[in-house]
C-alpha cells in the first residue's frame, strides 16, 4: 500500500511518537510511506529515517492556502491510496485535501477527549463525509465523539496507542547508573512527564507532593517535559512554582529523550492530567514495571485496569494520599503490581499486536 501520514508536527508528544512508530512499522513491512507535517521543522522533534515533508504552515490565510496547495502537489506526486491524519488540525487539512482531489481515501484519528470546543466538533460532523472512518485511541474518546455528535457510531473504530515493549524493558544496570547520575541516593523517586501545560495538572501535582514530602521526606519528584514557546507565556507554562520547603526535592528535567532510562531510575510514576486520550507514557511506565498513580481521565482506566491506582482529577489531596499509599506498600507488593502492569501491556498494548491491526484496517478500507 501507499500511505501518507499527515500530522501537525514531529514534536515530542505522544501522538507524534505513536504516528511515527506506526509509519516506520508499515515501511518495514513493505509499504510505501510518506510523513507530512503541517508545521515547520521543530527545534526538538522525534527522529525518523522516513521521508518527511514540512509544509511550514502558519496561522494566516495566505500560509494556509499555500500549505494546502503544496500538500496537494506532494500528494499528487506520491499518489497515496490512503491519507491517515492525526488530531484535529491535520484531520481537517486531510479532508479539505480530499475535497481538492489530492487523495482517494482519508482515515482520521482522534487522540484526545478534548480536541476543541463546539465549533471543532461541528467541523468534524460537517466534514465526516470526506473520511472513510475515524479511529479513536480509547473508548473514552469514542464516547466523547458520540456525545458531541462529531462522528457517527457506524464510522467509529477504537484502536489504542501501542507501546514498544522491547524498548521499554527494565534494566537494573541502567537503573543504578541513571539514579547515580541524577543524585537519587536512597530516596523514593516519583516521575511525572509531559509538556508543561495546564492540561497536565502539574500545579495540582506540586500541591500533592508538598503533602507527600511532609510525611515522607526521603522522596523526590522528577518532572520531565518541555515548556511551550508562547508569545505571552503564563506562569504555569513557563515554570512551576515549587512549594515551600521542597526546593531541593523537585527537579524539572526539561525535555528528556531517553525515557526508558528515566523510568528505570524511578520508583513510581504519577499522572496528574485534567484530560487525556490514551497517555502513551502511562503504558511505558507500566512496561517498565512501575507502580502508577493516575487521574481518572480519558482512557487511563482502560490502560491501567486494576494494576495501578486511579484517583479523581483536580484533587491534590486524593493524589497525595494515593502516592503515600504506594510508598507505604512493601517493596515485594510493588514489584508484583509492576510485573502485572507489564504483563497487561505485553498482552494487550504491545506494538507487535496493535500495528498489524492497523494494517488490516487499511486493507479493509481499501477493499
């Protein structure tokens, strides 16, 4: 098959990582693949050996029209059988390209419970005729698509994000080296990861950690994630306010590419998000056999099952209690839960299981 993947950028996000991994798997299995990014090349983005076209889109009418017609020329030259687009901007872009005759078939994917307000959901509804199907990364995203009437039920398919289990495998030697490099000592290390934006709930996490530190001083919180570049940055976007007394206990690590090593070094993973689709990093923490405490958002429950602790979002007190409960468990029990979490990922969310399902879906759509 000839498949073009259309996404906003190759930036360091979960949706981008999943899309690139899927495209690379398809290329390795004999298909012709092209990646098209709406935005210009990012300062930090996922590496790939695949052919990538950056449209250089900016938020002006002239730039949008220019990007559309450049994409049309690229697709006319590549001659895809299918354009697979990801997240709202790329999904709309792909549908307009279909209208312009640049693609015979479009498959859309929704990665988040919140992809925008009523106007965006209306846009999905009005342009649905231009897509063969819309996939969602979790049942939670599918339910939201149904409630907002963005996608009719007969055209929705749930296919979760996939985890590269072979990459995310515990390594005791790597754990010791990474802990030594970051000054973990004998502390209990909580790891959180994600872009520093309000959706990730980091301010609630800091409030929770302040309570955890009082009860358990020998603990650290590591936060891995980049700060968005905005013209008028808000406080929670440009830096996190560290609670009094915990200055040396909270470490903002910035953008980290080697997540397997960082997860190896951690003793637990915490997700404090206000909304999600199917957070890839939670599955990666599970594959690394880490106890997980996560807010009940998006597809988190579908991913974790009963192998982790799920608490309400925007509740720092509940988050602190759950983190302390994990820390008080005997290490043997934490290891048992960690192994159960990895087994769940291996049997249900491994890329070697899910990527062939995408290939079958493509074939079925193309007849």
